[in-house]
């Protein structure tokens, strides 16, 4: 016979203490509890974000809107939500790499193992202990599920959503991975955190593509993380120069937050940056074929965008490098099977070759793909204007 939730959770404080111990043991930096009805404002904010088209091509956000708006629509039996945060703070300011144009800048979170795997495995360990103690049901979610982790973490008191829309912690700044455990046990919720951004707008001013139309609002279509990761087509031309050497994601708004003065370096070895991903040379990355790409980024979040999108990003960075020595490698990609790669190579060559060299090269090439042909025309017109 199944024990009722009320009987199973007769000692909620003992259950909370158990969760706290297990969370610390599993390497989580913070743990707090909230209720499924704690984020009534989140649905309206998400609806506005989608109706304004700011989600870009991320159609899954609209498709899962109903489930995202209310945790109970995902699991009606949920009574408490355990929010957990794992620190992935870097050991230096990631913006320092932006001045090294011959190197590729990979977002801090993607410089080692895929955090989804790391966090989800630890969540399952804790969830198993909760289920054993309560004899009830639990469900585990990381951010691939339609759960609004940031509003829930704010409601639980782990931090607050800053003007850059990401979670900010007084102890860990902007560098936290979030996960949640839904349980049918009743646990007294924690007190929500207070917004402590004040008049500061450092994160907004740091964005190189003006992706924030207003504080607390993000237009993903202008966000470098979206353009280099979620976007499956060419990088919009008007943003390519601003992308600089960012080849996977962007940390500028996170790194600019003054609360990072309290941040700590990640202690979890699987989240600490691999040496070969801290500042990889563009000259190496631009030569990767599919097999070499898969090998180099095995276990990394970078792998999920595939070699073609990654090379698109690397070629844009090469075009921004000012390093004419990369031109020959870019030229080699004019015959790439992927029109996405060929088009990015054209743009890069338009930036790296002198006008006479580019015109001579253009005269040699016959391109039937309309998108790539348009890149040739655009690059040629850009050269003529300058």
C-alpha cells in the first residue's frame, strides 16, 4: 500500500536537512525550495517574449509554452520544487580573450563536459534519496525540459534574475547551472530573493550587439549566443563584425556583472576548462573535418551544433582576425560540401584579401547556390564601398 504524501513527509525539516546534506555532497553550491505556484508572473513574461518574436527560430519555446507557464502542467502531482545550483565560475575574466583575435572564444560553460550530463546525474542521486525517504514520487529536470528554472530559482531564494535575464547570486555572481527536483512531498518553501541590480546597467552596456531592448528583456535574435548556437542559418551580416572571435556563445553580459567580485572558480573538475578549449587557435579549428571536430569536442556542448555551424562561426572569427595568414585556409572552404561553410568562407575572404585579390578570386568561382552567390555579391559590394 502506498503511503500518503502527508504521512511520508511527517518530518519535513528532517527531509530538508537530508536534501541539503546530499546537495553539498553532490557538489551543488546552493539548494533552496519553492512551491509550484510561486512564479505566476513568469507565464505573462514568456508570452510577451514569444508574441514579440524575440525567441527567433527557437520554435520549441512556443510549442512548449503551456507547459512552461505552470510547473503543475508538467506534473500535476508536484507539491514542492527543490532548486539546486552548481557553480561553474571561471578562474579569470573570459573577456580577456576577446583581444586575442587569432584565438577562438568559447563560452565558459562549454569548455569541458556537457553540464546537462553532469548536473542531471547528480540530481538523480539526490532524487533517489528523497524518494526513499518519502516513499513518494520525484522527477528530475535540467534546462532541456520545459521548466522555467531561473524564475523558480529566484522564488526559492538562490538569486534573482538580473537585467540580463540570467540568475545572479550574491555569493556566486552570474556563474550558476540550475537544476530542479519535483517532489510530491510537502516541504516549507524558502523566502524569495530580492532584486539587487539597483541602477546598475553594466550587463546591458556590455552587449556588443545591443540584444537588450530594455532591462530584463532579451531579444534572442540579436544575441551572439543565439546566433552562434541556436541559429541554423548564416550569421546575419549586420552582426558579423561585432561577433569578433566568439565562436561558441558569449559571456559578456555575465562577466560584466559587479556581483562577480564574490564569484568563485568552479571546484567540479568536469566543469573546469580544458586547456585545449581555453584559447584554441583559429588556425587549428579552421582545418577541422567532421571526424576531427567530433573527436576534439567529444563530451562538450559544442558538439551538438555540428561541424558545419561550428566552421561557420570559426570562419566569421577568421574574417574578423585581420590575419591574412588565414586566407588560404578560408579559400580551401570555398569547395566545402556545406553552403553554410562556403558562404562564411566568402565573407571571411572579403575581409582578409585586398580588393584586387578578392576580385580575381571572384572571377574564378562559379557558384550555383543562391545564398552563397549572394555572399559573393555582398562581399564585393562591401569592398567597393571601403
